[in-house]
C-alpha cells in the first residue's frame, strides 16, 4: 500500500461487527471524545464556509442533483442532515480530479434536472476545462468557494507536517473564477462572506 505522507496506516482485516464493537469500546475510553473535540474545533475554524455549504444544500430541491467537490466541500456537506435531492461526488478517487467534469456530464445527460455543483477553488481551477464542452448544459450551476488555497490541508494531519505544504500542496493563490467564466461565456457573480 502506498504511503505518500508517511503516516504508517494500519489495515485491519476483521468481521465488521467485531470492528464496530471495538470502536465503541474506544469511544468509552475517551478516544472518540478527543476525535470529536478536534472535529468541532475544525468546524469552528471553518464555520462561515460550512454555513454557506449548509445554506446552499438547503436550497437544493427534491428533484435536483447536487455534485460535491472533494476535500472541504464534501466533508462540510457530510455534516448536513435533512437535505433533499440526490448528491454525487468523486470520493473514490480521493482527489480533486474531474469533479466539475462529472457535474457537467451529469447535467448534460439529465437536462430535466437542475444540477448544482459546489467546489472548492483548487478543484475548480484544476478542472476548469470541463467548461469546454459545447454547448454547456443550461441546467448546471457551479458554486466555487474560494478561500485562496487548499484549506483542507490545514486540517488533515499528514500533509500538515510537510515543509512543502504551502507552495506545492496547498497552492495558495489570488485567482478568481471571473476570467475563466468570461473565457467560456458563462454568467458569473461573486459574493463575499
């Protein structure tokens, strides 16, 4: 198994019932409380973004489809309960590759649905050529949460320890979606939190 961040993962092969019983025992020993506290601290640090994702998800109707970019967006959305609609994401790839392309393809093949894609800025910038399809699906709306970097890497342990975090992994920038939208002839609006 590859281990690019040298985290030395442990693979557990066992019966699922045994695994969850053991996991429950860990929670009684305080490990779960520690994890929960760390997760709540993480949510507090990204509260405005998380609230924005919740607000967007609550505007998605039962017959709509939501596409979630990887990293922060899907984690924030995972915390939201009681949402309507159907949600999709490229989670199996564990990366930013193709989230916008997937949403475009879905919107093209489901013209009867409103399709809302929520992406982080790095995923959007990485997959901007998704808008090269001609014609663009009219039922697709893309929302980019631009915090100027791959914010998730401040939150997860492995990459956060690397010296190359900022320039090569987090890739901080001062870019906007404006010129990309204009380039592809897409209506564009910006909102600040």
